[in-house]
C-alpha cells in the first residue's frame, strides 16, 4: 500500500457500510510523508444518532440476553479473526499513525489477549447470594448498561480500543466507537471483522469524525449510558461534563508526565536502555511515557551523557522499514507543539542539544512530521518542560540528592498515571512504591501492559482505567433480587437496587 492509493472507506452502522447523511468526508494523512491516504465520512449529529439508535435496537435484541457462554463463543471467534487479519491491521496502522512496523506488529499481535481475557472472566463469573433476615435470600445479578460510547486516541488505536471494547461486549453492551480523526482506518476494519465474527447487527458501530461535532454528539446523546474517553485533558473535561449533566457514567484516561527515578546503584547500561525505550517508544506519544527522569546527582553527568548518545543513535525514518526505530509524530500541529517546547526549555535555562529539532530526511519523508529524539539536561523540576506533557520524543533530566528528594520531586506533579525506578535493590523492598502516588509503578520502564493489570491514579487527570477490570466492574451494573419462600423474585424498584 502506498500514498497514491487513496482509500474511501465507509462507516459501520447497524451492520452496514454507510456514508454520512450529508455526504461529507475529511482527509486522513500519512504522518511519515504528509500525503493524503484516505477520505473518510464526516459524521454529524444525525449520523451519531443513527448509530446510537442502531446500538439501542441491538441492545433490545438477543446480544445482552445470550448466556455468557454464547457471547464468549462469538467474542473468541472475533479474537481469532483479529489474529488472522494481523498483517492487514499492522500494515494499515503503521501507514496511518507512523509508528515503526516492528513496534506495531508486536503490539497488535497481543490484541486477541484482551478479548479472550474478558471472555474468560465472563464464563467464570459468579453472582453472589446474600443471607438476609427472615425467610429470604438476596442475590446480586450483573446486568449490562446499554449503549456505550468509546472515544479512542490516535497513538494506540487498536490496543486502547481493546481495553474498553472487550469488557463492554463481554458484559452484553452495544457500542458506538469513534476513533481519532487522525487514525480511523484500522477501527473501520475492526467494525467489519466484528460483523464477520457473528456479532449481531448494531452491536458494534463505527462513526468517524473529529471531537467536534462527532465526539461531542456521542457524549451528549441521551441514549448513551456510558462514555469511555482516552485523550487530552481538554477533550476529557468536555466529555465528562457532558455526561455528568445527564448522569451517564464516564471512564476517562488523559495525560501523564511519568517520573523515572534512577539511583546511583543502578546498572548504568540497563537503566539507559530501559529509559530510552520507555521514553522514546511511539515517538514519546503515549500517556505513560517515562518522560521525566530523576537522576541521582552522583551519576547525573555520566547517565545523561550515555542517554544522549543512545538517543542520537536511534534510527529515525520510514516506519515501514524494519530497521527504523522511531517514526514521525502524528501531525504537523503535534510537530510544531514539540518544537515549541524545545524553545521553551531553552528559554527556561535547560540545555538543549544543537542538533535538536527536525532531522534531515530524503523525499518523501521530508514532508513528514519528524522530530529527533532529544534529552534536555540541567532541568529544574519546576520548569514547564518538567511539569507539562510534551507528548513527543523529548525527555527531561532532573537531578536529585537522596531517596526523600527523589520521591518528593516524583510526587510534585499534577499527573499520576505511572512511575518507574531503576536501582540494584528491588524498589518494592525500599518502600518507594508505597510512597509514590502513580497508579502503576515499574522497574526502569513504564510501558509494559497486560489485560490482567489496571491502574487509576489519585491525581488528575485520570479517573479510571479499563485494563484489568472484570466486565462487571466497568461495563455493567448490579441488580438486587429477593427470593422468598414462594420462590418468587422481584426487584422492588424499576431500577437496580445498587450500582457499582
């Protein structure tokens, strides 16, 4: 596939490939060249309503009423289809978001895990029976919420969607998915694969368009019971406020400025490699990227020198080339934002390498949105470059004196998604994880993930995360049933007696 092959995919609504009612489309670009690779339907409010009504009709159909075993059988078939179409998906995602093909292949090869894990939890689920006073027994039944709106980001289109979609479908919900307008192509393919797997028409719907009007229409729609959003803080706030006005549920995972603490007893080579991977993977465009380095002052100079050499050696170029280690940023606007932070860092007094900025690449890559991987040194923790999310291949290195100083600086942030620590002794044995605020903590790198693990930080701007959750936790509610001696059951109220 090349830039000359402009695709014109349709949306997926009610089991059919459909155009926007107004007939409008918008352009999707290859970030490695800047060339247009697709023209995609621009969903307006009426298109979103059409998708929500299709999902609502499907929720009144057999899907939520199937046994867990029957839903699991279909979802496992869906997982099989994702695996059998892996090459198409990773080639298309590399073209659309610019992540090196080696990274994309490795990430998408794990997609099926999330769906199989959710179905395993589904078939193993047990409802609790609770003794009460008198001749009654109460039991808790988990029931799906209804129509869920899933708003996904550009950086990991398929993986982040899997984290919310797997649980939502396993619980018996129906969904309307809006991928990022920058990377909609693989999600459209996923919608077709869901249909092929045998999910009833309307269970999985895909609409395309920007946050305004498409995402806003989903968040505002009165028939959407829950909104799951991953993206920037401004968009997350707008989605959360819209959902709150009608008491809909929200899961929002937003930004991060992950601290990575490197003590002087760490293996220098291992720490450099771990930090470089965790900070520069996906060109630094990940919320959990280890972009804020806290380095013990006794090894600061040696460490940042070795890390800068490592960054300089990273092969930046064509993401389709298996030898490439880092691709472009997602858009021209993102490239300009990252370059502006390099200027801000210099103005604040940080040391910026002379060759930092846009690399010199041959055509057609010279039209892409590349920035060299860069390490800013002599950074103070209060500087903007240390406190604000840059979301690009820029790491900042802040010195610290001892563990108390390191923990204080690590916690001095409005973000709390993740943290990492590099030292010879196990971080868990030092008590450091218990003193840190982030939702997840690791050793040197922060990018490991598993459907079994979850995190939800105590600080802004993340409210909850879907990973590691049972479908009954984030995608269902609970209904209390009372059973009396006559073996009759009633709810007592029109709504579930409790929710959780």
